[in-house]
C-alpha cells in the first residue's frame, strides 16, 4: 500500500512575510522574536524582495534529492532575476543584536505609509532627496523596470496612495520635474485629486490598476535592449504617456460604455455615446490642469501644452476596446518593425500610433 503525503511549501516572499508581520504588530498580536530576527536578516541581504527562497523552503521539507532538483530547475529564472541571497554567515548573525533588530522591525511599521512624495526634491534645487523606505523598496521591487512588479503588495500597504507614490517615484527617476519644468507642488495636488477620483470600491478599475498600467507602460518604453524612450520619444511625449496611464480610468463606475449608452446614462448623453468613459476620464483631468492649484504644466509653452493635451487625449481614447481592431490595423499598416529598429526619428503620426499601441498593451 502506497502512503500518500501532503507537503506544503512556504513560498511567501520576504516582502509579503514582512507585511503579514507588520499587520500582526498593528493588531497588537505578539510576534516570534526569532522569526523577526530571521526575516530582518533576509530583508537586509536579499536582492529581490518579491522572490521567495525556494531552496530554503525545500530544505525544510522531506523531499528526496530528485524532486528537489526538479522543482528548482523547473522554477529557475535568469540569474539577474533569480539570485536570492538570504543566507547570513554564523558570525554575522551571532554578532547582531536581536533586540535592536526586533525594534527596527517595529519602526518599519511606523514608516510603512510609503510617503515618499514628501521627499521629492524641489524644482531645479540641485539637492537630491534623502533615501526613504519607500524609494528603496520600490527600487528593489524594480518599479518601472520589470513586468514582475507586484502592485498589489504596494497597494496593501499604501491603499490611499499607490498611484501618487509610484508616479512620483518614476517622475523623479527619469528627472521629468526638471526636464519638462513641472511645478512640483501643483503636480502633487493634481495626482492627489486624480487618485481620490478612483473609486476604492471598484474591484478592478481602481487606483492600483492605474498605477499598474502606468508602471508597465514605463517599463515597456524604457527597459529592454532597445528602449523607446529616449530614443524615439521626447521628454514631453514620455510625460504624456505617464499622464495618460494615470488618468485613463479616472472615476470609472464599474460599468462599460455599452451599458451606459443602453440605459441613457447622463455620461453617455454628455459625450454623445462616443468613448463615454474615456472621454469622461480625460476631460475631467484636463479641467484639473486649468485650475490654478493643479496646473503643474503652467511653465510649458502654449504649443507644448497643446501637444501634451492632444497626446494624452488620443492615448486615453485608444483604450476604448471599441477601437481595438481599428488601432491594430492602423498600427500594422503605418508602423513597421523597421521603423523602430532603425532608431530614426519618427513622424508625429507614427509616434502617436506607437504611444496608443503602447498604452493598449500595458
């Protein structure tokens, strides 16, 4: 008779385990000090906070060598994404103060609001902002540099500001505040207003979704062997891509365009049954840019503001699935792979097609 056994692997990544421990502390529950010590060591030494240490998890299970090697080989990834150094030397661990590490973990809880926004450097100040928990963590998680970025992990900790924080982090990373001469305080006010417009009760079209689309779009444009930005897009066009992703589902009610048209919803009536939700999202956000307290593009020339507005509007309208096949056909007919590979300047209409397709893919 063959005995069957069920073996459970603990595949929680260090970041997720930290969140759970912080939640326990926040609820007033006790936390095992040795577990806190071990987790602190892992957080200090890992190269990927979102990658579970499969080798360590397998070592804790009664698997034979063949099964263990199969699992490790089956889940192997390229070295730059898979290397996960969680082991510390015995001397390092023995010299560490358990009490100090445990207290540091408690301090992390008080700083876990991810308020990196306040650390954004003043425009043209020339003084870099000091590193914060948020910026270090987002950098380690490869925000805007990897399609494996886990927006839900950030949203769990920073439910009221993942879009604001992720957007400001990437704006700082690519130095857009200086390059495009944006008014930082008004940009913060704008992003705060936009994020507040996303319904937290919407299970999909919420601020986390907008942040996820935005970071995937930035990754698509800037990462890889042949990045599109800055080779093919200007700073202003790159800014338009970020803004379009940020606002594209603003105030989404959780119903699609066809439903709103069929019930003669006031939004459908206002926008003449055309791109109802997309027109609503982008038009409200464009009005925000005209308010004195949120007009962060006020230093741009009139021509640049018009160009930015046009690019953002076209990109947001392109997210309407009713335009999907038209956009695909236009992309295939007017923009060839040779245009991108040549790394030569593109015409304005080809750039627009490229940006529209990029946000659709993101």
